C-alpha cells in the first residue's frame, strides 16, 4: 500500500519537475549569511530571534503551531537547501 502511494507521489512530482525526477536537476548550492555576520544591533537581535523561532516553532509558538513541526522540518538547513522550499531571496518577493 505505502509503496503504491510513494510511486504515485513520485509520478506526480515528475509531472511538475521532470529534471528532478530524472536525477538531472542542477546541483545548486545556496549560501546564506553566516550568523557571525548578523549585526550587533536591533536588526541582528530580530534576525537571531527569527532564526530561533524557525528552528523551535512548535515549542516556542504552541498557539500557532498545531503539530510537532518546526519551519525547518520542511525548509531544510534554515531554508538554504535547494529543492526543499528554500527561503533564499524571498525578501525581494514580499510584499506580493
Ligand atoms: C510541512 C512542511 C512545511 C512547514 C512545516 C513549513 N513550510 Fe513553508 N512551505 C512549505 C512548502 C512545500 C512551500 C511551498 C514552496 C514552493 O511553492 O516552492 C512553503 C512555502 C513557504 C514560503 C513561501 C515561499 C515562496 O517561494 O513564496 C514561506 C515564506 C514559508 N514557507 C515560510 C515558512 C515558515 C516561516 C514556516 C514556519 C512557521 C514554514 N514555512 C513551515 C512547506 C512547509
């Protein structure tokens, strides 16, 4: 049963992104700023707090998260992993 579901999911993903499905997608490395470069001011404090929240979401925000997931359960490597819903460059997209 589960094998059938996995195959159906893989087939479905393949229809969205045939390159990933064929294993020929480019190997992309996303470089995020190192924590040591966060400014030592209010902005840096806000960035550190945000990084903490995305890694400790359900424990820190129990009224907002109804499961035991952190943002980085899906957005791997603090949102820097290609093909795992990366956050790189998002500040340029919002507000939509
Ligand atoms: C269960 C998995 C999962 C969790 C947990 C999750 N996300 Fe996502 N998120 C996704 C997926 C999948 C997308 C869609 C990615 C796409 O369309 O490229 C997405 C999209 C986004 C986007 C929009 C990206 C874009 O390209 O417009 C943002 C911002 C985001 N998530 C932030 C968060 C934050 C902050 C949290 C925690 C509060 C979180 N996500 C938790 C899976 C998740």
